[in-house]
C-alpha cells in the first residue's frame, strides 16, 4: 500500500509541483497524495481517506489556518498521524507555535524539494515505528483477553461452591487456589465415589502460565475420570501416569496427592506421586506428617507402579494438603515461608475448621510476603473429619 499524504496549501501551483517532483514514487505505488486548499477541506479529506498518515500543511490559509487545523488534529488523538508544517522562514514565530501544538517537523518556503523528501522519509519512518507499536499493543490486548478468558475457564474447572455436599455432616471440605500469573498449573478436586467415600486431589504442574494451565486441565480430567471408576489411588495414578507419559510434551509433569476418605470409618487410603506430604492435625493440636509412598511425579517415567498407604483418622482430625507455593512463598528478602512456619501455624490454629484454616493460611502467607511478587501458584485443600457423630 502506498503511503498516503495530505497536502494542505492554498497555492494553486503546489499540487502540480508535488506530483512532478514525486512522479516516480507515485508511479511505483510508494506515495499517494491528496490535496486541500485550507484547514476545513483538510478535515473533510481526512474523513474521506482514513489511511492518511502524513499531513504537509501551510500555516497562513483562508477559512481555517494551519494552527487551527493542528488544534483540530490534536482532538482526533490519532497516534499514527504526523503533521509537517510548510511555511515561510520569516514566519518563524508561527512555526514555533505550530511545533508547540504538536507538529512533528517543518520545512520552509520556498520549498527545497530535496529537504522536503528527506523530511517526508523521516516522518514515514517515525510512523512505521508508531504503527508497529500500535500493532504490538493490540496483540498484547488480544493476548490479555485470551488470558482472562483462560482464567475464567480454569476457574470454572475447579470446584468453587462450598459446602459442596451440604447433606453430608461426616466431614467439611474447603479449598482455594491463587495463580502466580493469569492462569496457573496447580489444581485441586474432590468428588463422592459412593455413599461412604470421598475422593480428593491436590496437584502441581511443572512450570507456570498457559502451558502449565493446559497440562493442568488435562491432568485434572484424566485423574477425575479414572478416579470415578472407584479404583484404588495406586491404580488411578498408575493408569493416569501411563496416559500422561504417552501424551506429555515439553517434558512437563505433575506432582499429585490422591486420597480416598471413608467418612463412615475414618480410613484414609492414599497415594503420593511426588507431592508435598500433607499433614494430619488432631483436635488437640498434635501434628503428623503423612508418610510418603515413594511415588514420583506423573508424566516422567512410563511403567511406574504407585503404592497405597492407609491412615486411620479420628473424629476431629483435619487433613491439610497444599502445594509448594505455600512453603516457598518469599518475602522481599527472599526468605521462604517454610515448612517450619506452616507447622507452627497449624499447631497454633488447630481449633479452626477447614474453611477458616484455608483462609487464614493465605492471610499468613501474604503477610509473610509483605508485597513481594508471588513467584508460584498457591493452593490449599483441607478436610475436617467429623465421623458419624
């Protein structure tokens, strides 16, 4: 596309001079000129030709002069429009006024066409930079819109209605996730397997941002679909790992803790795939770290067989699961929140219910960070086991 320019001047011979001087560029499709004899006509031409980028304008013209035209152009707030003033050298006061009102450059009359061509080329180069910046800005806006949409979709994937099973009084469950970026790689999930058993999952995908969020959605779907078959945690993670190893790209993996709580008996059957070990917090404030089952992250090595472990809960016990975004949250001095702080928090707040406990740990982590940028997704899931009482 030729660079379209608007020449605004009441001299009748200027149009023929411009066309003669730039005939080669016009013929080769590099330049295209539109002409107006005053500011009013110039505004009309701008309405007709939306692709005008450069305006060459005289100052002293009838009906509307160049300075008034500049004021009107400023009202358009078009960053991809540049005005070059063309006026007599003796009119320097008006030229200075024009520059102060936003003119990009000026040339003096009588016009030196070599100087004019150099000025036009410089102006076009400036416009190209601006146009590219506008394009990049538009791309960023489009990306931000896509990220906002992805965040909404990801939020919809995770359970967010609490209490999720109001008819069940044997337990209380609450969970929350705060991504470090617009979208995150952490996930939590829970579901009733039958009238006696609650399945629950917390997981952390390697990496952050959109790739992690996509892998998170795939992992969550596979784990849930497999778990709802009612099989044991070890069978579930073994099967999901084989699927993820077959489909995994860019060396992505996910750490997973999957537990099945029999809320009639208090038996917790679980498998850990390379995830942070949860805690069991008693109503008396005693804290137990859940034993690891020696499983590695899912999506790393195909053929791994995961193992189960069983813990017997007592009424009043709380299961506290989390991702490393909690313990590795840093303050401005790069000091970690740490497992020690988390354990001290849990012991101090052992009387809180699941909802209060999750909300308060987020308060504590943010207080520790003291405004430092969040470096990792933070996810917590907690369950109070009430028993049949």
